[in-house]
C-alpha cells in the first residue's frame, strides 16, 4: 500500500514538472514571436525609407544628368576649343575598339561564327543609362571636369545609338554571304548527289556508294562532299587545319575511285538544319548521310533525353499535328536522322555501314508500292557499277503488279544477267552475307524493324531510301 502511494506521488510530480516546462516553453516562444514581429516591422519601415531615398536619388541623378542647361554649358565649353572634338573622337574610337572589337574577337576565339561574334561585339559596345549614371556620379564628386564629362556623355550616346544600325549592317553583310552556293552545287543541269559525313570512315563509305551511282555519268553528274562542324568544337586559329584533316581521307579515296568531287566545309551552330538547307537550296537529286548516334545512347540519361526530345521537339509536334507521325511512334533512327528526313525536300539515303567496299552484289526486297521508287536506283547501279541485282518479291506484290513486272523485264532486256527476281519467303543467311549492299525503302525498313525480322542480324550494309 505504501509502495503504491509513493508511485502515485512520483507520477504526479513528473506530470507537474512536464506541465511547468511546457508552460515555460510556450511563454518563451510567445515572447520570441513578438520580438520577431516587432523586428520585421522595424525592418520593413527601414527598407521603405531606404527605397524612397534610392528612388529620390535616382530621380535627382537622372534630372541632373538630363538637365539641358548642364549639357548646354559643357557643349559650349567643347565648341570653344576645336581640339576638344578631336579628343572626343579619340575617346569614341578607343571605346568602340575596346568593347566592340575586343568582345567580337573574344567570341570568335572561343568558337563563335564571325556573324555571331560581331553581333556580340555590337551589343557589348552599348553603354546606355548605366554609363550616364556613373559619369554623373564622377562629375558630382569632382573627378571629371565639365569638358571630360561632356566627351564621355557623347561617347556613351554614340555607342548606344550605333547598336541598331551596326546589327542591321552585320545581318546584311552575312545574309548575302550565307546565301552564296558554289557553282558546282547550284548547277541544275546535272544529276547531283550531296554527301554529308561526320567522320572519315563514314565519309569514305558514303563516297564509295555515291560513286557507284554516278561514276559512268561523267559530265552529267556532280558529287559534293560536305562536312559541317559544330562551332563549339572549333578554334579560330585552326579552321583551315581542321578542314584539311577532315577532307584529306575523302580526297585520297576519291583519287583511288577516280571520282571527281567538290568539297564543302562550314562551321555551323545547327548542323542538322544546315544539312537540309544546303540540300534544298542546292536542288540536289539525292542526299546521302550516315546513320547518326546520340552520345547518350544506351544510358538512362539517353532514354530520358530521347523521350523528352520526342515530346517537345517543334518539328515533331508539327508532324504529329499534321498526321505525318504518331505521337509515341518508335523510330528506327536517332533524332538527328529523323530531323534530316522530315526537313529534306529531296530524296534522302541513310547508310548503315558495315565497311562497304564494293557494289558488285545488291539485294533489294520489295514489299509494296512504296518500293517502286527503287527502280531508278536499280538502273543506276547496273549502269554505273555493273552490279548483280537480286530482287525479292517478299509478299507477291511484284507478281500482282504488271507495270512493275514490265519494268523489271525491261531492265533485264537492257542488261541481261544483271537482275534476278526471286520469290522465296525465307532468305538464307549465307546469301545475305554474300551481298555487298541491301537497298530498301524507309517504309519497308520500318516494317522489318517492327517485325523483328531475322534479316536484321545478317543484313549487309544497308541503304534506306526516302523520297
């Protein structure tokens, strides 16, 4: 009984101590809260007063800076001495040289194009209101004499007002230059092929393929090899060296092939857009590119970036809205290649290279109407490379199409023993390994990808064509 009384007494005292502690804590927090509210109110008052003082100071500074009597007095003092105008001109020249050309050369040094570099220089050259505020403070402190103050104000106004005309002049100069296309590219009397490559091995394979399409056309065909480099990968002082290194393997390969080529190099901020711009403006008959590969391919980051790019890309949004592309359609190509295909107004060939060396044997599967556009390329390969063509009637489309059968019969009559039509549903692995190239339309290639065809594992170098 006595033990229970002691336990109850201990519990009572414990609860009492806890209650007192909670009351003390509540009082302490209440006092701190009141002090914090008073402090915040005091700080707000101080801030409002400071803001009012700053606004008044800015207004007074602006009024004194734009005071017409002040400008009249200092300009009169300059007009009374002609050499003051020479000094003012010298100040303007030094200011423009320091900021305009200094900023432009710095931008060029880190890889910007000349147009962008001069535009940056023109924008950096602008002084604006801040310059006038600083000058006025210096004048009020007595650091600047009225004459020097006037000269510096004139410099600030001149460099500010020249920004708009300078940007217009820069755009005018470089617009006319960028629209220039070499004569070989703009000549519309030839069958013209444009090759765009990103590395030497890729470029040599594309060159062998293009040569196989045109090498016997002689003066009736032109082959342009183009390399576009990202401006952030270039250095102003090694542009010529970079261009020479990029094209030397290609030129050497053209000598081996006895194929005349025209080289075209350009530093670009948007390689994909410039590729299609050159192809469209040059009115080419065929654009050949290698299959691009994202630097993030195969990584979790790559999957995230690929998905977000698919959703937010403006060009793809337009394609989706116009019904050209399904919203979540899986494409067998990377984003770069898709953009080139969608923007190009000329036929595009995408080469998936497996070290193509020659074009003696070519395999062409035909699945439907979209493959009829391959007929002219069959004729070119036979005429220019004496290629042996095997046409696979994959699902009986050729047999049920009299016009297409007539075309194949016509080619066979013109070039006997150079084209064979087969109807086998199953293609042997050994047969595919014996082929130098598979030629296929984009639609049929996507069909093979979707069906996970066994051809994909054993297919030779493949040229996917899109009209």
